[in-house]
C-alpha cells in the first residue's frame, strides 16, 4: 500500500477499473485500522472491557478471518474446511471462543496475519475482472448479493469494528 496514493480511489496497475477502486477503499480502511493500533502492548491487545466484550487482538484477527472466508466463498465457491475452521473459527465467531483462544500475541502477529491474507486477496483480484464483481449468489438468508457487495462488506465490517477498537483502546489506556 503506497501512502502517496492513500486518498485516491483510482486505477491500480494490474487490476480492472472497478476492482482497483474496491482495493483503493480496502487499502484506506486497512491503513486507518493499522494507525488505530500502533504501539499497543500484548496487555492492551488482550484487554477486555467486560466479560462479554472482544479484545483488540480478537478483532484484528477477525478482520483477517473474514477476508479469508470471503476469499474461499467468492473466488473458490466454497465454505471453509474443518482444518480452516480450526484455524479461523475463533476469530470468525469471536465471543467466548475468541476470548479464550485469541490472546497473548504481539501486535506483529496480527499485522502478519492481516498482511498475508491481504496479499492473497490481491493475487486473487488479479485473476478476475469487473464483470466478476457483478456475479450474484444467495447471501444472508438467500438474499441476492453480488461479489461487489460481498467485498464491500469485508471492509465495511472492518470499519465498523475499528470503532470498537478505538473505544477499547481509550478504555484500556484509562484503566491501564
């Protein structure tokens, strides 16, 4: 991600025009997420506001897990395997499972997961064109949705949870 193009929703070499614009938006969302977690310690990444909340680390891994799941669904037309669910399930589900399993990791661990999944997404996006974005499938209770919406949802979910991250960060700085 080149910061000199951060505020441009434009063509990106190697990608079709609409996919370029989608990636531009995904890049900005990820940049702001990374900015919101810079310098956090393991304790801050694991901090829970209460017994029902998610940690910042859990939410970061959730972003990677959601993107990974959408890779499988949209590019490969499949659900996650049992092996993939063993790796990503706690991050997809969050809640108690996430609170128990996602902790004790340095910020670099989460950044590596996010980066690895995003690199794969970018590779996949090079294999499709704008027409692919408009392919439709049943989604959320058999509602029609296209891949454009599904990939919009990937970063819309990140933006939504980033608000939680910012609130959690403020709370753990006050109590820490």
